[in-house]
C-alpha cells in the first residue's frame, strides 16, 4: 500500500465521517494488487497474444482507441478472433506480476446464480439507479458501473485474478467505446453490464456489434479489471476518481466537505457516493465460498435449472411474506401501471381470454418489492403487446428530482402453486431523452 494510504487508514479509524475514504482505500488496494503497470508502447504482436497477461503487455501504456485507429479491417478481424479464442481459456492473469493478495477461500469460478447476484448488486446501487444526477447522456458511466461490479465482486470474495474487463472500441453513435466487467463461471465468462443485461461473453460481443454505425468493425480488448479508462493503462486512483491526490482525501470526510469535493470532481460525486454507500452496505454483501459452488458443477442443464428454481423459490420465501401481497394476475393482454406515491391509482386490465379472471386493482405496498423499494419514486409501466416478447414489459421510473429512467422488466409466473407472479428486472434502456420518456408516460396515463 502507498504510504499515504497507510496514513489515511490510520486517520480514518479515529474519524467518524471518513467511511467513504476508508472504503475506497480498502477495496482499491485489493483491486490493483501491487499496482504495477507496463510503460511499454503498443506492439502489433497483440494479434497473436497467447494469454491475457500477454495482451496487457502488448497494449502497453497506450490509448485503446489509438490502437484501434492504427488497425486495418483485416487486423481488427484477426484481433477479435484471437480474443474469442483467449476467452475460451482459463483465467491466467499472473498473480506475481499483479501482486494480488487474495484470501485462501476466494472463489475463482462462480455459479450462474452467483453471477446474477453480482449483476443485481451492481444495478441496485443508488448511484447506478440515479446516475442521471451525475451527468447527461454524454457521460455514459459504463466505466463507473464496471468499477462498481468489480468492487462488489471483490467484497463478495471473488478472486481478483478471475475478474477482468472487456472493452469495445469503434463508431457506436454517441460513444466511441464501451466497457464491462467480466466474471469467470463454470460456464465461461459473463459480462456484468446493465446496458445489455447479463450475458455470456460471446453473446455480449454479438450484441455490441449491433451498435456499429459505420467504418471498420468494432474491436475488442481484454484488460485487468482495475484499468479505469481507455486512454491509458492507469489503475484506479484518486486523481481519476475524485480529481484529488490521495493524501488530500482526509480533508473531505465530513458531509459538507464531501459536497465541496463533488463540485470539483469530474463525475459530480459518482464515485464518492458509491464508496460511501459501500461503506454502509459492505456487511450486507455475504461472501461467496468455494464450497457453495460445488453443488452446481456436476449437474446437467435440466438439473441445474431445477436446482436454481428451488433456490429462487427459497429466496423468495425468505425475502417476503407472500400472504401480505394483494392478490393480482397478469396476462399478455394486460396494460398496467405502478405508482408509489398514489396507492389508490387503479390499473386497468383488458383481457379477452377466458383463461384469466382480471379486474382493476389498486397497486401498492409489497407488490412493488421486486421493482423498486424507494418511497420517493413514481413508477409507470406498460406491457409490450408483442407475441415475440411474451410477458416482457418496460417501466419508466421518476425519482424525487423528476429524473426519468427506463427499464425492461419481465413478469415471472412461478411454477409453484400458491405463488403469485412477480416483476423481474432485466436491463436498463440507454438512449431515450427526458422529453421522449415524458411523452411515453403521457401515453400510458392516457390509457386510463
């Protein structure tokens, strides 16, 4: 650890309002290991790199976008084919080079259920749910969400050498690059990305290629998880995250000083608020253990799905008393709305089938529990009347400041008798501006 990190750690132990600084120092140090970075320049040999560590050395200190611009279409294709080949290999980031100090029981390959938890953890942080507060659409914050997924994975006891980042560079319209954190599972790598939803890495790459606008094909890069941005290979540091040297963070530990720091921060306090939230919630993230995964390894697909369903059923039973929920049903013909602030607002159901008995219901209370839990939000939702998207819907969430966000959700109908349908979050929709979302809300309201 840097000497200033040691001094700061000693300071915050006796300072009541320094939790966010303590959280940053602790998990940043776990993420970067020794902090060693390559000062070399870009090498064209990356097209034939034989390992992830080899890729890191071939990229050198260069901007990933500059590497992309120097490539021909043929070289980009060759690189992407090599990336796909490397992704089929086991994680092989060199522990000695990176200096990771992982616990003995750190998990190296996760179950799918564990990966879903990390994805859910990331999407449910307040800074992700309210990221529009920290910048307009020009700042996509994919790098922020990738950092959050990485840090939460470490809190959950994932081995740091089995976490990586995957970058895509090229013309994608508003943005010229995108990044997601990857986690290794017993089914291969998965991308933790709420732009695309949780996807196996090969499907994530295919999905990102759909965003290509013009010019050469998009180019993919794999780096250490602690790489912060595309411009260089610097790892997480206080200049990039907070626009301050690390030794000065002790001056910004009170609430008023935190507000002052946010005013000079490039990201308006996004990372300050995340580490502050992590300091409060760290104990709520139960550590994964290697022995938790053993039950999943030897199962075939059908057995795995059955076991996951049983685990999900148990989780639902543990999380909520279903008897407290007002009875309700959905069908593919349903048009419905959810609203926290007006609990007497009825949802009008239009069902022309004999299979469903539906009527107007007052939607409030625990029926919201898998959508959002915040009393300061208003939620509007409309079912997608598309036979190709059975039981998939979108919702528009308005926070207490009037900011709107759009999400894709799914109606899940449990196979267990006596369990009512619930709403499952799938992904966040990136793109629509605030006025477009307000017009959509108006169209939803006009249905009543």
